C-alpha cells in the first residue's frame, strides 16, 4: 500500500527577485529607493563640502540678526531694527494677502466672464472673448508693469485734494481717496482694544482707537465658531429632509449665528470706522493700498480670471443641454437654472483645473518684485540673502513656504472637490 505525499516545495532563489512577478515590483521599488537616497546623500555631502571650501556653514541663525531695512507694505508691526525672521514673516503675510485677494477676485471674474461667454447676445459674448484672448496671450509681467504705470502716471496727486481750490475730491462719501501714491480706504479701529496697544486719536478731539492685532484674532476665532455652528444647523436640516422629505427654513438662524456673535464682540471692543483724511502733503489714517499692491492684485486677478473663464465655459458646456431644457419645462428662470442646475453639475469639471490656476496665481505673485511690492521673494529671497550671504538657507526656506502653501491650497480644494461629487444610492 503506497502513501501519497505533497511534492517538496522549491526553495527561494535570488533569480526570483527579477523573474518572479511576486517579487519583481518590490525589487524595483527597493532599488529606486536606494538610488534616490544615494542621490540625496551625494547632493547633501557635495553641498556641505563646497560650503566648507568657501568657509561657510549651514546655519539658520541669521534669522535672529537685525534686518536693517524697511518694508513699505506690512500687516504687522515692523521696523528695521527687528530680525530677518520678522522681516520674512512680514513678506510671507504680504504674499498670503495678495494670493488670497487674487484668488477670490479671479474666481469672481472668471465665473462672470465664463457665463457671459455663452451669452446669446453677440456683442456681450464677443467682448468677453476679446478680454479672454487679450489677457491670456500677453505675459503677466507686462500687465503688472502696465497697470502700475497707469496708477502712477494717470491718478491725481494728493495736493490736488487740498483747500478750496481742490481739483479732485474723495469718493464714496469722502471715505476713499484715489491718488498716484495709492488708494486710501477706511479701516476699523478699536477703542477698547485687548491687544495692549496704545490707543491714538486719528483726529484731534476724536475717540482714541487702536489697530489691535489681537482684536482681529478674537473676531476671526468667533467667526470660525459661527461657521461651525452654521454647518451644524445645515446638517440637522439635511437629516430632517432625508427623514421627512421637508426641509426646514434655516436661513434666518444661520444669519443670526453669523452676525450676532461677531457683532457683539465688535461692539464690546468698541469697533469704529476710521476714514482717511488729508494732512500736510499726503493722506493719513485709514488703510493705504500702495500702487505696487494694486498693480499686482489687479493684474493677477484679470490674467488668471481669463483662464478661469475658459474653464468655467468648458464646464458649463460639459453639462447636457437636456438639463437646461428640463428646467425650462418646469418654468425655472434662466438665471436660477444656471445657479441651481447647471453650475452645481459643472463644478465636477471645473474644480480640478481650477486648483491649478489657484496654484499658478500664488506662485506668480513672486513677480511682485517688478513693482516693488515686498513679498517673501523680496524680503527673505532678496534683501535678506544679499545682506547675510545665506543663499542656500534662504532659498530652502522660501521653497518650503511655497511648497507648504501650494499643498494647503491643493488639499483644501481637493476636499471641496470630493464634497461636490455625486453620491450614488
């Protein structure tokens, strides 16, 4: 009587790492990892050796030394005796400011122009086409310089606003002044500031106010909590709608949640509007938007808005015409059809390329140096490097900042894109 046994399993052979599909992918990944690590090690060691040959070391201590230069446009307190790190922070905030303003205005312009490009009115659609082609096919730097030149050369001088013989006047109820040195707009001050800043009267006899960085942080914190509470109210309304089929009216609750807490905090802080006024040879008080900021902001918005307009137009055209016809059959007005039916579906096509445009706008803001706007490229990547000789450290920090900002924008937009995707049932 014979006994059947399993044949012995073959042992592992090194050739399997190449010829066996079970191991080949792992082998390739390990080899690639070793090569990449080796390349970075060689690059790092070569850089250190070259720095040693030049008598330099790799150190970020220069960030603590006095900067010694002024920054004209700033969101936080700064003077030339503060550190290079503080100057870099001011430049970073200036970059974030123009990027945020540019993305918001470019999106508004792009959506507006993209919709009008599809207008049945021949004149309107052709005018929008001219705008798109003009801004898409001319380099951004030229538009920045052109808008900066227009602001500097064609706007009135501050002295033209002075006295009884003034040839120019402020607009919007004497609250905004447009000059060749920039635009002055009202600002919000706080008479009961918690920031510890000394309150100063903007005009003799007026109530002393402070700009209050801590006050704005408190207001933003309250606003963030209000937005979270609004989301809770919307989620509750969604659950009720799914359970009963009827959606409760919540708009007044959301408005109250958004407005009342912020209003109470601003009232407690003694928020007041401080308008600019002419003093001596220039305007003072209010918020000064320099020509460099305006030129960069307007150029970035119009240039990127032209690309976004084409993205929006393509997204709308990707939606089946049957959707518009069905909405018309139900008696929905064309404007509401676009808002409630077409655009929500077009977002699935619009958002992915829109992310790239936001990233391009953020990185294109580094052209600010052409008009003297002091962003992170001009501070950390320009004057600081020239003064300290820390080219490698400065460029690494600046590259890390742009990388982190781009990843943050991309991550936020990807999250929003995921939330707009249609959910299958």
